């Protein structure tokens, strides 16, 4: 954590503005409040990415951020028209600074850091902006020694995403990050995550569960039974293959097969300091 924060601090000093990529299905959970402290007074655009997997509640949160004076954009890096929409929002973010520099006779490009917790789509966004010129897609530390900039029209981007560690201090947010795939699967307790996901989805988005698995209620473990039955994950001796059921459930959720969602609400945004 300390190293990531130091690297982020170094990188931030070189940039004029920051695009903080959030997951539109869990925007509060994918916000690390440490970043806001690091950014200090530089302009930030909160990009609600993967909006193709999120429902109208995400729109509500974008509006909420805007009402609170933040720059926020509902976005899907996979959609046509995405590039232009993002370029416009980024231009607006640095318009004031760019104008001031021009008045002083400087024509240097505006520099951006694309930051966020893992798997929110930072590399995809960098590739989109750079037209694929950006070489690195992983977050491997130490790949690049000096700072490298990718030219993207009127902007320059740091060629490696600023990856922030997830904010693990709150279990609710940590679990939601796990559902959407922003926590390394190796360190996940899949059974816990799957059962918690069933409980949370049944409370907020029961339709997806009933349509895909015929779930109409019950304790989380009973719902998992239903997943196994519907998917045919039955072992010899008629036991349920819970491991396969858990993975299938999480996978279905991540791919949007249980419907579009937004798990965080305005209170969550306030709680984590996003508004
Ligand atoms: P990073 O770890 O933040 O750099 O994330 P990546 O750019 O590697 O993206 C993680 C995954 O999310 C990849 O499989 C991308 O294809 C996918 N992804 C990125 N943007 C979107 C989006 O807008 N919608 C959807 N559905 N998937 C996306």
C-alpha cells in the first residue's frame, strides 16, 4: 500500500488532472478515498465505467456527484462514441488550466493520470484514448523505469495506469469489489463471496436470480442449492457441487447475466467520501 501510494504521489505531481475509473456497478466500493487526499487540488473526472453492466441507479449516482460539484461521467469503454465523449469530458476538465498556459505562451499538452483500483478498465481506457499505441496492459510493477507518455491528440497520458489498492477497511465495500472482480481471485473465499452475493442480490435484484435459476427465496445456502440444480452441478450420491455452483454464480453476475445492477447507493457514496 505504502509503495503504491508513493508511486501515485510521484506520478500525480507530473499530471494536470486525473481520471479516476470506477466500476459503475459499485462506484463507492471501487473508490479509494486515499486518492482524493493525494490528488489535492487537481481536477478529477470520476468515470463510471462498465455502464453497459449497470442499471439506472448508476445514473442517479452520477447525478448525485454532479450535484455535489464533482465531474462525473457514465461511461462504457466498449461502446462506439465512447472515445469522443471521454475526450470532451477531459477537455472540459483542463479547459481553465489550458487557457491559462496558452495566455502565458505555452502550448504543452495537458497531462493525465488514469487511476483506479484493479479491473475497473484503466488499461482499456488508455488503449481507447491512445488508439492502441499504449504498449502495456498489465499492472506489473517495475516494467517501466522512467516515466513514459503516450500522445493522444491534445493530451498526454502516463502509459501505465495508476493502480490503487482497494479500500479494504469496510467489509461491505470489500465484498462488493470481490463480486465485480476487483479483488484478486486467489485471495477470495469463494464460498463466502458467493453466499453474500446471493443474499445481497436477493434483497436488491431478485428478478435476475428468479429468471436465471428459478430462485424465489430461502437462506443463501438454499439459493445456492437452486443454482446447482438449475445448472446441473450434482455430484455422485446426489450431492451438490457447491464449488462449481459458486463459481458459476459469480461468473454469471460479472458477465451481467443476472441483469444490470448498481449495488451502491447514495448513503454508500457519502460513507466513503465520494460526495
Ligand atoms: P484495469 O485493471 O483497470 O486496467 O482493467 P482492464 O482495462 O484490464 O479491464 C478489465 C476488464 O474489464 C477487461 O476484461 C476489459 O475488457 C473489461 N472492460 C473494460 N471496460 C469495460 C466496459 O466499459 N464494459 C465492460 N463490459 N467491460 C469492460
